[in-house]
């Protein structure tokens, strides 16, 4: 990781340790976001990245218990496996069968999923959009899309159409929204109040040779909010097309910051210093070379 170390990083025997597990992990922004927050809050906490290969999540949680690690962020490929390993799941993590955050509660490890709440917080703070009663289209049906569908349903969206190239996955994601979820078609984007790209198209140059979006951006228009979960680059071809169509664009960095903020709240009980976290993330992304987040 490049960039200045947070001022508080004098790690001592009394420092509380949290971390992120995944593989690959070298480009995770979790330590950047959380260490910036600990610094701003003056907490004697530190976040470190642990590369945990596929199939080793159980050993990582055993290590967490033995070492007294206070919390873990969880990223690919471990989100589903960790959901089977913790002692208890929150309702969101149970519905998604995926955990992005492990919280220590006494001797118990609790699995939480903050991705969907992070998206809705980013939507509300970034654009003022209230999902209540809204018609929404979610492009993609992977882990991120599923979290967004569940959170939009929880926030009162009236209709959530999932558009995905693999139909069975679209149906499974739409089912998370109950009767307000359905498998959609690209044409649904025309009548939607909110259109969310939850595919990786546009990420790090992906799509530069083929499609630059999962639906034709000519379906977008003023009055809509158009979101991309991709945050590198900060402005994707999808967001550029949304702006050109007169829609309100929302990039993926807000979701990243808000899901990390929610994790921090789970671990520390403190409100997250969002400005410090945002600044750290943008600084780190700007310092990346070779087109990847550093
Ligand atoms: P995932 O589980 O692998 O799901 C990817 C989804 O995108 C699948 O539904 C897949 O369709 C679809 N897809 C992939 N390539 C496609 C293509 N070329 N054309 C059409 N559809 C395509 O991934 P994920 O974890 O959900 O992540 C999706 C994106 O969200 C990634 O870019 C990730 O970086 C981003 N993300 C951002 C945040 C944030 O905080 N901002 C958080 C999580 C994820 P099939 O089902 O047909 O395979």
C-alpha cells in the first residue's frame, strides 16, 4: 500500500487488531479506509490485510478466536464459507448467505453483511434518492447485486427488476425482494427511477473492447438515478453515458465507503468519520499505478 501512514499507527501491545481476509488481498482498500477512520477517531486500533487462500477460512476464524482479533472484513472468495462458519448470522447475512464482516460479541462470532446498507446509504447521501415506492432495475445477479436487491426491498422499493445474462441467477436474486422482485428485461430501464449496474463491466478497462454496459444506455433519461457499483475507475463508461443522457450518476466509491463505515460501527460502536475515509480512499485510488487500485 502506498500513501501516508495514519498518524496513530504506533502499534503497541495494547492495540486492538482487526483485519480483512481474502485472496487476492493486496489491492483491498479495507485497511486504508479503516486505518483512516481509527486515526480520525483517535482509536488505538489497526487494520491489516491477511491473504487467506480458498478453503482456509475456517482456519482463519480459528486464528481470529485464538488471537483475539476484534473484527474481520471478508472479501472474495470467503463470503459464503464464512456464513457457514460463524456462530450466528444477522438477518441480512442469513438471507444473503454471505458475510462481509465478522463481529466479536463476547466469545461469539457474528456474521454481518453491510454491502446493501452501504449502497442505500450511498444512494441517499450521494443523490438524495429515497428508494421508498421507487421502480428499480438491478443489472447483474452476483453477490453485490443480491445485497442491493435485498436492501432496496428493505428500503421500501415498489418494484425491483433483476436483469442478468444467466436467468436462474436473476430469479434467485429477485426472490430476495419477495413479491416486489421479478426477473426483468433491458427495456425495464426506460421506466425505472433507479438503474444500478452491479456487473463488473467498466471495471479497470473491462468492456473497452466489447459492451460498455449491461443494457443500452440510450434507454436512460433525465429524472433517473443511474448507479455503478464499480469504483475503479471512479467514472465508468456507464456513468459517463448516464450523465450524457441527463440522468443523475452515482459511482461505486460511496458504497465502498459506507459499507466499511457500517463495519466500523459494528466493531467499535462509533460513528464513522466519513470524510476521512472518503479522502483516504480517493487518495489511494489516485496513487494506483497500472490502472488498478493500489
Ligand atoms: P459476481 O458475484 O461475480 O457477479 C457478477 C455479475 O455480473 C453476475 O451476475 C454476472 O452474470 C454479471 N456479469 C459479469 N460479466 C458480465 C458481462 N460481461 N456481461 C453481462 N453480465 C456480466 O460479482 P460481484 O461480487 O457481485 O461484483 C460485481 C461488481 O460490483 C464488481 O465490479 C465489484 O467490484 C463491484 N462491487 C462493488 C462494491 C462497492 O462497494 N462499490 C461492493 C461489491 C462489489 P452471470 O450471473 O450471468 O455470470
